[in-house]
C-alpha cells in the first residue's frame, strides 16, 4: 500500500471506525478529527512496522488509542481539573411525539453521563467490543493482554456502567439482566 491509491482505499475502509472510536472516547469532534488524521499519518509512516500479527483495523485502532492516551496525558499536565468539562453531545432523537423524544433524549444523556464517568480503560474496552465489534482476541492484541483478561475487564466495565446507570433516575428498569457474564465472545452490550 505504498501508493496514494492504496492509502485512499485504506482510509475509506477504516476511517469511520477510527473516527467513531475517537469521538466516543474524546467526546469532541475536533479532537477526534485531528487524531483520526494523525492516526493515518502515523500508520503511513510506520507501515513497515506492521507485522500482520493483527488485522489492519486493530492496528489502526491501537495507533488511535495510543495517540488519544498521549493527548490526555499532555492535557492532564497542562489543564487544571476544575476547568475540565464534558464536551460533545448526543444528537436529538426524532420520535413520533415530543414527549417520547424528550424521554429518549434524557435517557441518552443519562447513559452518556454514566459512560463518560467510567475510567478511560473501561470506556475504551466497551467501545472496542460493542461499537467497533472487535473480538476479544483482537482487543487482547490491541491492549497487549490475554483474551481471558479482556473478558474479565469487559465484565467488570459492564458492571461498573450498570452501577452508574442504576444511580440515574428512571433507568434502572432497563438494566435487568445486563450485568451477567458474557456467554459468547462478544456478548457485551452497552
């Protein structure tokens, strides 16, 4: 994929996945766009380092994750904790009636608040499994841990998210049975 056409094809195939992961992690469209561009730039520069031990998507998501974590570390050193505020937003849900739409928006906002309250590692592993639909083996490769460790972390992250959601008014009825251990490799829901 040394030619420009090959890189365009690679970008077309994987940019949505990389951007989707980054926007959900960062909660900021501009940051996600910058990091998506940087991910593909870094991948282009280091393609010789791609050993093929994982899929191209997993490799790109690993680069994106590392760039995001590096950015967060730099921001943490330079930004006072009091000035950090949650960014981004959920799009309005269109429904048949305004009351239903309002309820769904409030529920979506509550879920988003709970999700953003999770530790970055929990958010990351849940996103990779549920949104990017990576298998536990792929996530293990990305994190550099065993498949068993991924399953344990997924289970614990789901339980922590469920615990946060239980504190949100009106959401606990939706959580029945959600904190059971996954039976299949990717049986993880948000």
